[in-house]
C-alpha cells in the first residue's frame, strides 16, 4: 500500500511538474509573441514617421516645383502604402502562426497528459487487482 501511495504521490508530483512546465512554456511563448509584436509595431511606427517626414519634405518641394515632381511623389507614396500593407500582412501572418503554434503545442500537451493519466489509472487499477488477488490467495492458502 505504501508503494501505491508513493507511486501516486510521484505521479501527482510529475503531473504538477508537467503542468508548471507547460505553463512556463506558454508564458515564454506569449512573451515571445509580445516581444515580436512590439518590435514589429515599433518598426511600423518608425516607418510611418519616416514616411510622414518624407511626405512633408516632398510637399514643400511640390509647392515650389513642377508637376512632374508631384507625379513622382504620388508614386512613392503609393509604394510606401503598399510597403506598410505588406508589413501589416506579414505581422498578422506571423502572429497567427505563433498563436497556432502555441495552441497546437498546448493541445498536444493536453492530449499527452490525458493519455498518461489514463495509462496511470489503468496501471493503478491493475496493481490494485493484483494485490487483491494476492491477498485472496494468501487468505485461501492459510485456511
């Protein structure tokens, strides 16, 4: 019986360790997502600031220069907008991939934990049955 209690305590201790490890990995993954998102957000801000500064300089030139410069400015502005859209698309895709990765990892861990739990329950049940049979045999051998 002490063996079963020790085994059960070790199993529970292992589950607690696995749970702590899973939570820590989830926390790290979320932290990584937040860091990357923050980095990309800052990059977008820098790009937007640079774009705005460029736009202001070009606006001054346009007011004093020929219409050809205006056309060049419009083309560059469209390119910047496309570039910003591409960055936003990449951010969204990468964020979605990271979220999917975290969710898949969590699902896999949950499934593994459930399988281990079922296996341990079956083992414990089998050991209990064996112990009961052994007790019956000893009892019968005494009488």
